[in-house]
């Protein structure tokens, strides 16, 4: 899992999110931010989708960004030609379940589909452009309903495009049905069949997208599709931030070297604003409480040594930890730390007494930080008056 590439699809899959409408300026802003962040690829909506989609694709190709620009099209020569004419670095072609699964269903049109795939792959390569070949709904197609002959068909199709020199093949969990173990098995099998890179695309309908991405990498996948905050069809795909939270734990040096993690929060805010949503409260890394510690036992340990209750160092993402001290679960270590932050001096015995006061107040009603600070200051003033 130590080395992987990100195909950032906020501007393709993300445009399929219910609320998404990106004007040219917003697309350029998002593409530029993602490129500066360090994603390897930025995937754009097919130029065949609409005239503006085509113009935007051409405009983004001309920006000269560090990230490679991809677009995503159906597996046809007409679409492939338009894509290459836009000036993209690569084309991700996908063969739909309608053409693959339904018509083909049990080997009949396999030869025709392979022929079409090879034509498109060879054409894109002849234009000097990178090409990925993928099938929609790869998991249901091979695991549920249809059975083993479909897996064999799928693998022989992938082997044929691999032999033709495709740069990547892709697997897509279009409906979000796959489990990490199914993913591992399919990717492992595919890894034994093709030499090219393997890209994986996971929808999050059952909340497995990041786990599936990780499993895919363990099994030998090389590229993972993400979108900012996970936006996409229905409830979306593997979120960029959540995926990197997983990966910084698994491959810290690689992730820290490769990505400008401090920019994550800004990028999420740009996208959240563009599609009129809030960053979820429990978002990995950037959720408002992602590094807030509350219970007395946790807070004491965190104040001594943050790694006790933190698997991710907030500083790696330019975030800061917060010890929540103004509540009835608090402990005297948290209060002592707050007293010091306020620049006040007390003995441990005094802090302990103060803590019982704060806990008693917090039993009656929720305390704001200001409330707790006033109690601390009043207590401190009291001590001083008693001294004089
Ligand atoms: C869709 C297509 C896709 C394609 C994924 C890919 C999917 O919108 O249904 O090309 O890898 O989820 O299957 O996003
Ligand atoms: Cu998708």
C-alpha cells in the first residue's frame, strides 16, 4: 500500500452529485487547488456531455497544471476522438453495463466487445494519450447473479486490452455493494492476469468506500479514485480527506512527502461552498471535533502525550487539537492546563478544588468556555484576596 496514485474525480464523479453545478471559474479554482495539493490526476466530465463541458475541458488542459488531466468517456471511437482533441493527458474509457452485461450476457457478443475495446485503446494510444479501460459495475457483474463465466469473460477482456498496451485497467463498484474482502479477491485475481496498473473506484452506499480502497491497494491496485468530501452519484465515492486519513496511518512518509496536506481544509471548504453543503461534523481530519478530547482520562493522557488517544497528528494537516475542559466529565489535569493557558498560578490542591466547583456547575447546565473561564478567574481572585 506504500505507493499509490490518486485520480481526483471531483470534477467528473463529483459533478454527478445532486447539488453540483460548477461554472468555469469554479472548475478552474478546484482543479488548481487539487493540483497544488498534489493529486496525480484530475478527472473531468466528458467533453461529449455538453458544449460548456467541452470548453471547460479544453480550458483546464491549457492551464499547464502539475496534475495530469483526464477525461472520462464511453468506450467509443467518436467519444475518444473528441476527448483527445481537447488536449487531455489521458482518457478513462468505461464500457457500460448495458453494452457489456446485458447484450453480452453469456458470451455471445464477447468478441465484438473485445474488438471495440481494442479499437478504442489503440486509437487513444495512437494519439499519444494515456488510456484506461474499465467496466461499470464490476462487482455485481462478477460476484452476484451472473456467476463465474462472467468473471472469466471480464478477465479475458482485461487481458486483451493489457496486451494491447493499455496504461491502466479499472474496476468500479458502481452501486457500492462490495465488501473489503470481495475487493481483495477480485483485485488479487486481476493482478495475476494483467501487467498494467489497476485503478479502483468505490461508491459509498454501504460506507465501505475507503475500506475497499485500502483493501484494493493491499491486493495490488495502484490508483484510487476520490472526490472532495466524497461527492458523487447518490452518496458518492471515497472522500479524498478520509482516504488520506487512512493512508497517512498506513504510509506516513509517502503521504506527507507527496501531498500538501495543509491545503486539505481549504479545498474541502471551496467544494462545500460550491455545492452548498457543510463539512460533516464527524469528517475525518477536518470535522469540527476530529481532534477534540473530552473525557477526563483521555484529556489527562493527551496532555501528557498526544499519541495516547490520537492516531493522526493534527499538525500534519495544519489542524490543532483541543482539550475540551468545560463539562462535567472533565478532570483536574484539563483544568490545570486551562489555568496555565490563562496565565494563572495555583497549587494542585487548589486546582482540584476548582475542578469540583466546575463539575458541580456543569451538572446543572452545559458550560460555554467563557463560563468556565469566569469560574476559574473568580476562583483565582478569591484565592488572592484570601492571601492578602
Ligand atoms: C457511473 C460511472 C462510474 C465509472 C467509474 C469508472 C461508476 O457514473 O456510473 O470509470 O471507473 O461508478 O461506474 O462512475
Ligand atoms: Cu462512479
